[in-house]
């Protein structure tokens, strides 16, 4: 029969995976951290019982959070990742030669430590000389930043526990201040099947702060419902107006220059959440 892990994605629905072994488990200062080896998806990081990333499907999320804003901005040099302690978004950010500095601010140093140990192909670029890793509250970092970043990516956990503040209008207003006058931000905004109200609220809050707001989607099999959304707030540049010459060669497994625009074509029940 073997050992099975279930993530309850709602009170009445979940995802179940067969586990080979538990690699590490501890209650950190901020959350329950589990690193397990699965039969189907390789090593998997869980925080408070929720799937964060797996060796098999991690590339989808990390490529789509990073490359859509970084190809939309004409010259992204200074980038901030809030959360993202597994290192996957940073790995993708560093594929852009224009990036001079990538700052990561994750509240929990244990996530960084155990991602380096058990997810080396995801966390391996955190030691790159262009990367500044800080352990701290992303909400406070944003509150203390002004006119500093070209692109900000919010790669946080769900709006529970330490990440509650990262889904507030005040945080998005802080992001706007932390960005330069032509900056762009992207945040993961959960799924339309089980958390439509969250998407509707994030879109509404971001729309009140940024001149241009967009929603795009990607398929992530281990995330609730498999249909994941990302919200973009942009002060100037439109991802749908990026010209062909901007797409430099890049090593990816999900993102393509065609998907850069196709990802914004939404099913009706999803686009209705942006109205
Ligand atoms: N891709 C995943 C998702 O969409 O759920 C997120 C992965 S990443 C591991 C999430 C990170 O957010 C965790 O490492 C967690 O410690 C971090 N985090 C949560 N609240 C935070 C805060 N207030 N400031 C900085 N990092 C935070």
C-alpha cells in the first residue's frame, strides 16, 4: 500500500501523492517545513502542509513568474524577489544578462537551507555573485524601499501565516513606491477554481494602484486545480506589446515567446474575475 501524502486544497478536495521517504521535517519559527521524496514528482517542499515546489514541475511556475515581467521590461537591472526561498525564481532571473542585481527576501532561512540541501537544481543559483539573499519580512523590506527596483516578483506562500500581509492593498501600494517610475510587479494569485474571490480582490486592489493590470495563467499539476494565475501590475510597459526583437535566446522548458502573449488569453470564467 505504501505511504501517501494528501494536501487538502479545500475542506472537501485534495491532492494525494505516494511518498518514498521523508527527508526532513521541522516546525520553524514561521511554519511547518517538510521535505519529502515522492514517487511521481521527485523531491517536494511543503510548507504548512501545502505543496510549494517539486523537482518535476517546478520549472513552470519559476519560468512564468520571471520571464513574463523580465521580457516585458526593456532593461531590467535591479530585481527583487519577495519569498522565493527555494531559489527557483532567482535561477530564472539570472538568465537575463541585463540583470545586475537580484535580491531575495525570504522570512524563513530554513527554507533556503533545506532547499539548497534537497533541491540543488532549484536553489543552486542562490550563491551567484549577482544575488543578495536576505532573511527577513518582505512586507518590511518593501516598506523601507523607494524608487529602487525595475521588477518585483512576489513568490510567497498562500495568504496565511507569515504571508497574510503580502496580499493587502497596502503592500501593493508599497510595491509601487519601491518600484522605479517604469517598474513592473508580478505576484502569484492562486487559482480560479477554489479561490476566485482572492483573484478578484487582488485584481481590484492592483488596478486601483497601477495604470496597467493583467492576469495570466499556467498549468501546474501539483498546485490546487492545476490552473494557476499570476497578477501583473505595470507602471508603463504592456506585456502584450513586447516586440519580436526583445526576445533574446533563453533556456526554458515551459516559457516561449509565443506563450508570453498566449498566457494572457483567459477562459471566460477566469477573465470574468478581472472585471
Ligand atoms: N511557489 C510557491 C507558491 O506559489 O505557493 C511559493 C514558494 S516559496 C517557498 C514561498 C516562500 O514565501 C516561503 O519560503 C516563505 O518562507 C516565504 N514567505 C512567506 N511570508 C513571507 C514574508 N512575509 N516575507 C518574506 N517571505 C515570506
